[in-house]
C-alpha cells in the first residue's frame, strides 16, 4: 500500500475543543501525519502549551477562541483560520460537553447546554467550514460521536440524544456535500478515560464491569484513535462517507461473559 495515501503534508486541519483530552490527541496525530493546525478553545490562552507542542513536531498551529454555542464566534474562527492559511482541508468537530443526571433531574438548561454544544454546534461549525471547502471541491469533515451514538445509557439522556443526532447529521451532510468532493464521517470512541469520564474510572467496580463487557478486555487509550483519525482525514478514505466508525474495543457487539459450559 502507498503510504502517501495517509500523508497529510500540505493540509490544514481545524480541531475544535483542543485545550485538553481527546482533542489534543487528534491534533497530535494529524500533525505527525503532516498537517498544520487551527486549534480552538473557548479561551485561546489555554492553548499556548499545546501550540508549542505542535510546533515542536515541525508543524504550525494557530490557536483561536471558539464558542460553538455562538454563531458569530464560529464564523469568526473560520474566517481567521482560512485567511491565515489560505485553506481548510480537514475539520475535526470535537468540542463537546456532558451533564450526568438521572433523567428525572435533567433541567431545561441542562438539555440546552448539551444539545446546543454537541449537536447544534457540530452542525454550524461544519456548515461554516464546508462553505470554504465547496469552492475548492475538497474536504474531510470528521464529527466526533461516541458509543452513545448507537447505545443508550442511564443518566446520559441529553448526551445520548446529542450523539445519536451527530450520527444522523453525519449521514445527511455526507449526502448534501458529497458532490463537492467533501466526505463527512463520524468517529465514535467507546469508553476512553478522559476528563469527562475521570470520575467513573475512580470506581473500580465500574471499571471491572466495563472491562468484562469489552471483548478486548481493556478500556480505550487515546492513542487507539490515532490511526482512525488520520485515515478519515486522508486520501485513503476518499470513498468513505456518511459512516460511523466505532473505536470501542468491541463493546457494541453486546458482549457479556459467557456462562460456563456444563459437563455432560
């Protein structure tokens, strides 16, 4: 196989929600593959150390403020990023949030916070970037979903609704923009230890339960996503669109521990 298919040299990637967690791992993976970056957070000054890290890899990084719940903020980020580099080739729509509560305790504001960030924000960032990609007849949009894009879990009603929506949105946008050479896919991680899930991993009984349901018998680590993000951003995936790629160790197989076989 031609390794140049995965080479992102000369490409510019926007990674939203890059101040911590998986957003930074996505950015590192793309930079190592050759891409220059626009990295975003609600406060641009939180990105200074990550900018230096990307530059130490020999790539450029432009930190910009972005609040995905603010339409004007989205437009400004895209305009500045495009003017700085002259193009945007790749979007990793990663910014998100969560509220963990029993469904009977979810408030109107809780719902709006999660849906406006994870679903509405994903759409309007993709829309703004796609308008720039259409004129060049090229683009790779990667919406970050979750195992909750296809599974439901108690205590996560707004989050599951938003991530399920991202999966459906991805298919719609793939159909809308395919004629312009733009692919739109959803990368859906399983149970990874991040700042959002840190409290869960402090409960060893929960971790044991989780691992028992994962065929590969371990939670995900951020580097497990490196290959997938580069693949979807690269020319190797030029005929892949509208898809949800689950990187979950197999938990969505519905695996449970097999019962002992009875002796005859």
